[in-house]
C-alpha cells in the first residue's frame, strides 16, 4: 500500500515526539519526505472509506447479524489495543485507526451467525498475538485480522465451519441457504453469477458482494493505498487455475466466474492481502506474492476439506514475504 | 570440588532459578507434545523424574571410571536402561496411558535435559548431590509441564484432570489441544517467567 521509504521517516518522526530517549539529531535514510499524505492514519482512513461499500452491503444483506459482529469486533479490538499498548508502555496508538481497520476486516470475515465470544476472542488474539507481541504496527509478520480469524476458525469449528453459516430458522433470508462455496464443495454446483456479483448470497459478512469489494478495491488501487500488483497476481492465478478446471469440467465459463466472484476472493485480494506490513516491498515481489496467494486459494478450494482458502493462503504467503523481499531486492543502477 | 554448588543449591536451582524448561529451554519436545492434558503431562513428568534421578545416581557412582571421549555413550546407555524400565512399566500397568504417550516415552532417551544433568552435575559430583540435583530438576520439569498442561486442558476442554472446572457452556478452544496451542502457551508462559525474573532482579538490584 505504501512505499517503505516514505513510511520510515514518518514513523521515526512519531517516535521522536514520544520517546524520551530519542537522540538529539535523528539520522534516517533518505528520501526525507514529510508529506502528510503518507501517514499511517491517512492510509487507514482511506482503507476505511474503501470498506464502506462492504459494510453497507453486509448490513443490507445480514441486517442485525452484521451490526452485532461489527460492534463486538470494534469494541474488543479497540479495548485490546488500548490494553496491550499500555502493558508494553508504548505510545497511544488508537488514533492511527489501524485497530479500527483490523476490527472491521475481522468482523466482515466472520459468519453473521457466530456467537459473541468468537468476535471477542478473535479480536483479542488479532491485536495481542497478531500484532502487539511482535512490537506493534509495522513489525508484525502475519496479517493481524487473519491471525485472529485462524485462531477462532480452528478453535470453534462448530460455529465457524461451513455448516455453521447456515441457519434455517434465521429471519434474514441469506442465512437460510448454504454458502455458494460450500454448495460447490458439497454438490459441485456453481452459484448464480448475478447473485454472487450483487451479493445476495450467504457467506462471511463482507465477502458476499463482489460489486462492493470491486468498488472499494478499485478506490484503494487508484489512491495507491493498496498496490494493484497483489490483486492482479491473485486474479491471474485464480483465473488460470479455475479456467483450467472449468475447461476440463465443461462448466462453460461458470466456474471461473464462480471462483472470481464467490467467497472471499475479491475481499481478500483487495483488503487482506494488500496489508502493506505483511506483503513484499517491491512491485515484482508483490506480483509474486499475489500469484502465490492465488495458487494457494485455488489449491484449498479445489483439493482441501475447506470450501474457502483465502485466510490460510494469505497467512502462508505472509510467512514467505521476507524470502520474497530478499529475492526481489532491486539491483542498483550500474552494479555488475 | 570447592566451586561446585552444594546439594541444597542444586536442588533449589532446579525448581525455578534454573528451571529446565523455562530457564534452560531443554526437553521441549515432550513439553510441546504431551501437555494437552494433565494426566499425560503428569505421567511424562513422573517418567522423566524416575529416569533423571536414577541416571544421575548411576552416573555419579561410575564418575571416576568415565573416559572423557566415551562419556556421552555411557550417559546414553545408562539413560536408555532406565527409559526401557519406565516404558515397560507403563506398558504393563498403565496400558492406555502408554498408548497415549506413544513414542514420547522411548524418546526420553534423547531428552537433552537428562544428558545435560549427567554432564553438568552427576559426572562431577557426589552421589547425594547428583540425586538432589535430579530431584530438583525433575520437580522443575514437572512444574513446567503441569503449568502448560493446566492452561491447555482448562482452555481446551474446560476440564482439569478430567473433572469439569468450567461451566458446560464453555466453548472448547480446540486450538489449545492442537500443536499451535502448545507453542502459544509455552511462548506466553516463557514471557511471563522472564517478566517475573526481570522484575525480581530489578527489585533485588534496587534494594
């Protein structure tokens, strides 16, 4: 999402103001850009704006289920952030909105039917084990929201698994049907493409509407808050693999669209995989990261027991991000 | 030898100041593998205690016969003898537990904690010191295993030693029963122990 070169001076500036032991003269690598456009807070506000269509769609489709998860995750994430930052004696970081972004992404990745403690535990794990334990924002290896979600996903399979998304007695229509990804896993039937596109299906709160994710994601890419290389890499990989599966299974194009618009693919590609802290720095590296994420997503969707694989794919690629960074160090001009 | 710690010091050091798991980071394989319940953890701690104390005593008895270049082999053979006894004993009297622990009882042979104690203490000091060192370290190891198992079993199943301690509405944290739970618990408890240690040394340094 942002250039590391431009992020460093700002981060140092923030620390300088709060850290009493900061040296009198601060030496930072160039370029010394102090443009306020690139502050963490501005970026996070951009992400929040981009998330708005998803939030609206989730509230429109899932009504109070979505509101409940959003409120729970926001309250727990902000509470956890304040608490753990205090424990670590770091400066107050709630105002950079990164915890708000983590909370909303986490809430949108949960099923609406999940009980309250799922959101609370996922939020606390996301902020504490996902972020603060590594030293706070900018130091974490894994995407905090996905760490929190993986924790509850493995812990509470009965309320987070594919079957738990469906509640036949729910007053909200969407929840009474199986998720399109699970339906495909069980019966091999692809979802209705127009329903997937507008989002009138069951699923995690923020993942159902392809159009909302596209609007928000394009906004992020145009604003350069998210790097376009990562979603591009993911779509390339998914398109190729789903295309191969489509051709071999005679789905006449439905399967490709099902995989592109269904599940958390668009949401994950634009909002989760593009986390600047846990994705590579160079554009080549970002593209490799995207391709790898897409490959893992399709591997999980087609061959694993899980109907969806965006979360595990992103976490796995987070783990190899330092390696990709080492591979793709730009060669300075003139070096032999 | 004058500079070697006494039996009492050895005993006390093993429990907390030089706790095998939390301070020396030794024997982590069983620490991670068998701590998903109190019962397997207690059995493992008892088996390690038996092997450690016996191996320490025997090594100490033969310490004057040891040849430097062969000592590790002798340690391993001594340890293997007692591990075999422990393994067969469990298979005979606690068959189900023996099945649960699987390969981890034979693997005590390569538990570096025991070789470490043979090398550091038993091959240099008297039988009584070696025995009290063995008891101290075994207690420290048991303490570490049981503390991790307590966290994992309570959060993972809501039970303690198989008895329900949390209300039945408690949602089981399945992840705590799986390997990631072991790593998370060990890491967090290690952090807690380090934090306590830092506070203690600060307090003693300040006064």
